C-alpha cells in the first residue's frame, strides 16, 4: 500500500516535502524571503482582498518555487553524483557551473466536484501548475559545451512531474489565475538572475536554472501570452499567419512569435501610436490584445496535437461516408446520419465507443491503418478510399516525429522525410479534400504541417516537452481528492499537494 492515509505521514517523511533542506541564493532573491524552511503556503498569501466572494484561504495552495526546486534537486542527489562518476569527473572539483533545465506545465481541469464534503463553496474547477527537471549539465574548465550528467528518461510520467501549485480556479477566469500565478512568475524571474547554493553529495554546489514553459495547451498559451482565443483568424501561437493564409500555404511558415514581441505588440495595441482603426491596429499586432502574463516557449503540444488532428480525421471520415466532395451544403440530418454510421462501424470493427469530447486514447486508436480500413468499407468510391489510405499513411509517417522523446534517435528516417511528407499531405488536402480546406484549416493541423521540423531542430524534441506528465497528474489529483484528503476545503489542497 503506497498511498497511506495522512496521519501516517510521520516526521520521518517530512524530508520528502519541500522546506526540509537548507540552501541559499547568491545574490539573494528579489522580493522573496531568504528563509528556507517554508512548507505549503497559501497561494493567495500577500493578497489582502479576496477574489470574488470565495473565502480566500480555500482557493490555492502551493510550495514556494525555490524551495520546491531544492527538494527536487535533493531527490536527484544520487543521480547527480552517479552522473559525475560516469563522466569521470572528480566530484570534489565540480562545485559550480551546474545548469538545470526545468519544464513547466499548467493545465485546467474540468469537473473536480467533491460528491460530499463540508466547507465553503468553491468553483468546482481546478488548475495545476507543476514542473519537471529535464536535465542537469555541468560546465568544466576548458570545455566549451556543458556535459550532461542527468537527463530525465521519462519526462512525460507523472512521477517526474512535481506539483507546485494547486488552485480551485476556472482556467478561463484570467484575473484569478493571474493573481495566484503572479507570485510564481515573480519568483521564477528572480531565480533566473541568481544562483542556488545547496549541499549535494556533501559539498556546497551552485546551480543556475532555465525555465521552459512548454507544458501548456493552446488555450493556456493564448491566455498567458495575451493572444486572442483559439477561434481567432490569427490561427497560430508560433507565427503570424491568418487562417486563410495557412490554408493556402500549408507548409512554408517559420516561427516568429516570442514573449518579448508579444509584450511590444501589446504596448502598440494599448497606445495605438499610429491612430489606426480597430481592424488596422489588430492586423498590426496580429491578434495580441491582452497583456502577456507569463513567458511560454513557442512549441507545439504533442498530446493536443494528436487530439486535434484525430478530431479533424474523424470529420473527414464522416464527410467521405457522405461523399461531400460531390455536393454542397448537406443538411444537419444527413450529417448526423453519417456520424452515427461512422460510430457504429468504429464500435463494431475497432471496439471504439463514441466519446463526447475526443480524448488521447480515442485519438490514438482512431489514427491507425485498421481504423481507415474500417472506414473505407463505408466509402463507395475506390479512388476516395485510396486517398484516405494515403492520407493516413502519410500521417503515420509524420506522427512519431512530434511524439517521440528523441526523434533523431527513435525515428531518424521519419525525421528526415518530415518536410517531404508534410508537403505531400498538404497537397492531398488542397486537392482531393479541397472541400474541407478551402480558406480554412484547424490550428493544430497548421502547426503539424508547418512548424514541426523547426521546433525539433531547435529543441531536439517535441514529445519530451509535452504536457502529458501534468495531464497524468490530473488523474492522481482527482483520486487523492476523493480518497486521501480531509473533507474540508481548507485542508484538501494541502493534502493533495503533499501526495
């Protein structure tokens, strides 16, 4: 029994929680207390007025960011020492020059309602912010490049994904969300300009931190970076393309957006220095119409990419069953009929139950050769069946590149052929499936076709930086909340955070 009830978390286990290990920052962190024995804190500490009428002390619980990072590093102490030994480095010499790369994830959870339980009413939605230590490297005298001494092997497991902050907030409630994450952002900013001194393997060593906010879905990225919502004509969080442009030119785009640029554009939007009309101004700032709040890395979220593209294929399957390419404007009734035909077939052949909203598991099962074969049985024309098979074949060639943790190692051939395959895929869409892509294309499909090679070239991987670890943690959140948390809102988040 791994998960014991809380009263058995004896003092012996205290050292597993942040706030146990001593450390200091040089220079000291701006606006952050220098005390290190800080455990769980109220996520709204420092805010005097509450947000709405929800009692403020029930809304959020978190660790202080630096304290949590120290705890994570101490967890990896053995791995760090092992890494130094494997690289033949004398650990007594290696006391400075460590660099830690941290992946940040943040995701909203829908209904987390407690079926019973006392305490004040809070919005029954939650947001989790967590981080994963992706790699630790060291710079040695005389060497130009850092030597990697620790690399997270399972960056998408909930085991490597450490919760930093839990909040009962609706992710769409921008004000409350930013109020709670404000201090986190401030602490992160302070840490980037300082070095952590902490004892590892019996010696004081100094660490620098780099933070990469990549574990966000598109909705969250748009919210954090001040972009319009995802239905906007500015379809992409990586480039300035509009939906119409993206459907005309599907493949040739490069990443242009960045946090700093978004901040500049917001200033232009706010001041309108050229006294333009609303439309001209919006075109100038490319849809940046709120103040960017937190820096995220422009990347593509592999999990939601799968889901978005599967949704798109699911719709193509329906259209092909109804032979939409030959006719215009089918009625709602007909569409509904095709959909139920498709669901029946998928249930019969693939044992796939229809789902309300596409989820990761459904997406993975749908995007297979078997699924296409099942659909082809319902498509009357041989020529259209071939096109569908070809479409899926190309997709399956492309998918490993953004899914795998290290594409250059796991699927080098597909990586080399990606641009060619995406070009073929785009050609197929703009000819055979033109009826769906005339002047419109979905956000994730655009990113899949246009941006994957560039991101892989920059980061070495897309899959490793995805939000899955955080998503799996959501499952645990629900479970702990039901089973291991004291049933009063004030304690609940603390208990879950401890787990």
